[in-house]
C-alpha cells in the first residue's frame, strides 16, 4: 500500500497505480476482514476505471471486488470486458470459473479453471484456485494434487504449506497436516497455519501449545471473535481460568 501510494502521488493519472493500490487494500481486507478496507478498495478501483477502462487488469480487479462484495452479475461483466481486451488474461478466467462454480455449473467452472492454467502454466494461483474448486466439491484427493503443485512452484511460500495442510486436515491426515503447518510457520507467522495447528494440538490435549498458536493467529487477526473463543477454551482446559475468562470476554466483545 505504501509503495502504490507513492506511485499514485508521482503520477495521479496512471490507472495501473490506482488499480494496484486498490488490489492491495482488497487483499488486506481478505486477510483481516476489516470492512473499511473493502470500501477503500472499491473507491480506488472506481478511480482507476475512470482513468482508463480499457485495461484488462483494471477490469479484472473490479470483477474481483464485485464478486467479493456479493455482486456476481456485475463481476461477470467486468471479467468478460477484461477478456475482450486481453484474451490471455488468466485472472479473469479464474474469476469467471469461481462464479460458474457458485452457480452450480461445475463442468463449465472446471473447464474455465483449466483454461486459466493453460494460459499461465507456471503461475501458482491457477492451481490454488483449482484446488479450492476440488475441495469445495468434496474431491480432496484432487485438491491435494493441485496444492502440491502450488508448493512445487512456491517452495518458500508460507501460505502454500498452510493451504495444503488445511486440505490434509479436512481429510483427517493430521500428521501430514501438522507437518505442513509447522513448515508454514517456519517460513513466517501465518495466522491460518497457527489456528489450524492449534486445533490439532487441542485435539491432542496439548492445551498450552494450542493457546500459544491461537495467540499467534490473533496477533494478525484480533477481530476474529471465534479465535478468542478457541483461545479461551484452550486456557480453560489447560487450567488457566483467569486467562480463559479474559479470552471469552474478548470473544463476546468482538462478536457483538
């Protein structure tokens, strides 16, 4: 955000600077769920469109935000406009595929994800999105294969290990999941990996370790009320009743 703001200041008429800044705000919203960040993203991307609506990345990013804020029909218009401008713009295909999946057209969604991957076969995001598609459609084996490809392409990405760990976790492969979450955390503080690893420790009655992991997750996403609840439960079962009460009270405050 800081660097894109500098870019916008240097050239306020450069649409791609505004688009990059809008995406940065949106990605931060996706991570933190701070609603005001989504509003910032929308305002900035609208500015980018006014400056130049004939750029595929600008149209595609507006499609991303429209979909993320509950307007899939408008998102389709922006994604299709991006493809009309640049038929090789893979992000727009990935966005359309997500919409098709949400509409229940699984075959069209799969074909569109595969099209996106064919356009950028060495880009991790296509495999990640296809992995999510398989996960959402209860094909965990196929999902794992896609996330393994993401790890292969991004071996230093904490999120890559966290994501495949999440699929192992859902598949009941807890030892594999724990290994992946620990690798993710070795590469950096990863709130999703920390929360999921905490869940595993909790199931294993390692309540102090679980509390430590929930605390890491909350450092990054303090507004996630359910994490405060989980932390309270770990403290309670670990015998730290005062800390448990504080965490539960914070959970209630955040939920309200």
